């Protein structure tokens, strides 16, 4: 295991000495943006898509974070290449900077990049319906802000109850996503996933799965789903940049329902892992 590589505002800093101000408003009020990116060797996977999403989020909220995309992208690639590991997790954090309420003057935002070891695995998981309800009408939904209490609590509550992760539902009782990933179900040769308007994040791997399904003639339908609709699935899996695809083997909707890891989830995981490890983007999948 190598030490994490940390950059703050374009300066490499020893991870033990990496510090930000106690006046940074991100610490007080969780005003900030982040991205979680997978990297292999010196390649940050889908970096442009991640930076596009971050910029779209910044614009949607109408906040200034005062970063330079070209420089951020260059430093991030240097940070990734500097870390000696093969498979790595990368985090970008844009902080708001010191609060005008406390220090006066203009805030000084920070751009933080962290690169650390990571392992890709096809891990079975148990899901339950989270008590943390979201409103799909909230403009912050779909933006990757550091205001992550809802997502974190859904995992915390699930783990307290012996599950791995919570399914986050919206004010209409529809599935939005889980606390750390998007969700798909396979049923009778078709794939289903909640539409983004249900309140989930526009996941980069979600987009990949939809594109791969289309390229392989597998119908993928964006459909509003209630937790009870998931019970009838042949398989369920969740997706994110750090996990790629994880199968669901247990789902609690009123009572406990059991599933087997299915062929679609496994095939998507294998295709994505091979693509990312080799840097060659192939689309064919033998389901
Ligand atoms: C709440 C939430 N939804 C979905 C995702 C999946 O997004 P992506 O595929 O871009 O990693 C994540 C990833 O961290 C997440 O935290």
C-alpha cells in the first residue's frame, strides 16, 4: 500500500500535513462539490465526464468555486501518474473557502485532489429501503455536493440493521438511487433503471451501462420504480465509479427477498473492468 498523494491548490503536500482552515465554509455548512473518479496506471477514467458533471453542478447551484478546469485536469493527471498503485481512487474536493461571516473579505476556495489505492471487486450486497426520504424537486439532487448527510445516513442506518446500503426513495415513494450508487434491475431480458427525475445522480457508470446495453441490443428502460417493483426482478445491481457493478443478493422491502448475482451484472462488470484495466474501450458483451 502506497501513501496517498495529496495536492492542495496545485501544491503537492505530504498527506499527514495536508490541512485546510477551520474557517472554510465547507466545514461549517457543507457548501462544496466533489467527484469520485477511478484511475488505472496513469489514466483517470472518464475524467472529462466527471469534470463536466462538476461544472454542470456548479452552474446549476450558481456558485463560484474559482477553479481552472485545464489546470485542475493537468494536476489531477500528474497526481494519478505520481501514485505508484495500479488501481486507484481519486477524489476532487472544491471547498467554498473561508466564510465572509467570520473572516470578512472574499472567500478563498481550495481545490483538493487525493489519490489512494483501490481494489475492484464484484461484491455481493444487501439493501434495505432507507428512512432518509429525498425530494426530487430539490435542485441540489443530481449535483455531487459535499452535503452528503442523507446518503451517508442511509448507509449508516442500513449498516445498523445488518445491511450494506439503503435505497433512497423520493417524496412519491419512487426509487431514486442508493446512498452511494445508481440502481438497475434485470427482468425478462430487459434492463430497468429509475429516470434521473426521480432524484438520483447522473452517474457516469449509469451512463456507461445504458450505452453498453444499447450497443448490445439489450433494451434498457428508464422507468419510475417503487421498491415493491424490485421484488419481481431476476437480478438487481448497483453501479458507481469505485464499484463498477455490484450485485444485490438480499433486499428488504417489508420482508427479506433473496436474489442471485445475475448474468447481466456480471457481464457489465467484466466488460467495464477489462476496458478500464486495458485502456481499450470495447463494447461487445456476451450476456
Ligand atoms: C449517491 C450516489 N449516486 C450515484 C453514484 C454513482 O456515480 P458514478 O457512476 O458517477 O460514480 C455515486 C457515486 O459516488 C453516489 O455517491
